[in-house]
């Protein structure tokens, strides 16, 4: 809902979405150079990249699910719940399947080749992958090839959309009192206090039990976290009081985010994971929850206050996000592997890999866009061009 009260596109959400997906490429590239284990690893990990990962990870995915909920609310104004499910399924399932069967296998293959864990030809590897099999690495260990990799987000988004729309269809009478009570709690300082407490409880109670598996059948901490943020985005999408409060408290939220990030950074440097007492662990999880939510509120508040109109570059990039999202990790791994084999992975190659990944994904999107234009007469596009967050 625009400030003039007429239905219009949320340009602030468009900008936030584009930035979030750009940061995703930065984040995944940083994983190569940090100390955390990932598909590819630089020969000399640098803990400075761990700080970059710390600054990006706690809030980025949560905010992405939240803005997805906002966009689902926009759809609900003109579509019935069943039609939303159909639309989302048509937009999400084809690229998900394409990614699982075509784009994920090269990532796993190059990751194994990078550590000399397999000498199989790629087509032989792919045939085993398509059977959801395992291979025996050269060190004798069995390696499972069942993996969604980055595509878990698309699968979870589809699942949450199905659950939410079923709830809208069958539980609408129960939802109104709940949403009214939630909006009341989030007035004034409650916008910062109550969500931080909620996230802290999840992190302190559920995370130690379930962790984050990125496997749909066992990822209960992540499901409760991300589905609640997705639902929250749906609830507050048209709530002008919420947005006014977010704008009014954006500076407070930014201050809390900076202070809590500083605390987390100090804890990371002084107490690396695996070397923390119970007290330090509790402090870290509470601080993480503070940073997670306050960063989201600050971004939403500043976005609402500062971004009031469209921009042609953002419009173009917003339409490219699904294509770029599905392609980016395969492109990133392929380019980084090639660069590693030919030049080595030093910290100076971080920016090169980020820029090359973004440029290649946008080039492939433009090819796909032009191909779709040529085949416009077909009833179904070759590839959905916009991630269904808007």
C-alpha cells in the first residue's frame, strides 16, 4: 500500500530483495576464504572473512523470508489461497527441479575434485548422483550425493507458502485474534523487545536440540524460525502502524545492531566456536538474536523512509533474481575452481570471484530473457524470470 493509500508496488521491498540476493553471492564467496568448511576452501583460510560472514548471516535469510511473506500478502489481495499455491508452484517447482538434477551435481563434483577425492568422469558421477547414490572417495570414505545445496531456500519457500495458504483457507477465523494481538505487542519499543526475546528462546532452546540441517524432514529449528518470519511478513505487510514504528525506531534498531555485532565479533575472536563455556554460549546466542532482529528492523525502517519510487535498474535486477539465484552457486564454484587450478585462491581473488559470478549470472539471465522473448507465443515461459517474492 502506497503512502497515498492506492495499491502500488513496494519499491523499498524491491531494493531490499535485490540487495539481499547480491549479498548472498558475497556470502557464499566468503565461505571459500573463511575457516568454515564448505564446497571449496582456500589453502590459507582467513578469519577476517569469518567476521564478514558473522555480519551477514544472522539476519539475511530471516529478512528474505520476511519480505517473501510481505509479497505473499500482496498476492493475497487479488488471488484466492489455492491460486497463490498454484502460482507459487509454477514459479518455484520447475527451477527447483532443474537445479537439483542439472545445477547441483557440478558443484559436488568440483568440490570432490578440488580435494582429489574422486577421479570419476563427470558423466559417471552424474549417473550415480541421479540414482541418489554414494561414491567411495580415494581415502576410502563413502560420500553421499543427496544434497539440495543452496536450493533449500526455494523448497522451504514453497513449503511455507503451501502451509500458510492452507491456514488462510481453513483457519481464517482463528487468525484474526492472533494477528490483532501480535500487532498490539509490537507497538513502540515492543517492536524491538518481544521479537528479540522470541528469537533468543528459539536459539537457546531449540537450536541445541535440532541445529540447522537444511534437510526438510529434520530442520525443525529452521522451520519454526523461518516460517514464523514468513508469516510475520504476511501479517505486517499492510499494517501502517508497524511501518510507522519501524521508521520511528530505525535509529534505535541500527544502534542495537551495531553494538550487538561488536559483541559477537569480540566473542568470535576471543572464544572461537568449540571453545566456549556455557555462559559465553548463552551470551552469544542472545547477542545473535539481538543482532538478527535489530538489523532487520533497521533495514526495513530505513528502506521505508528513504525509498519511495521505482528505478529502472532495480526493476531489471528484481526480475533477474530467480535466474541468478538458481545459477549463482554453480557459476561461483565453477569459476572459483578454475581460478584455483590456474592461479590459486588468495584473498585478493575474493572480489574477482564476486564480480565474475554476478556478471556471469546477469549475462545468462539476459540470454534467458531474450530467448523467452523469442518464444513468447508459448503458453509457458522457458524459465520463470522473477523469484516469487513480489
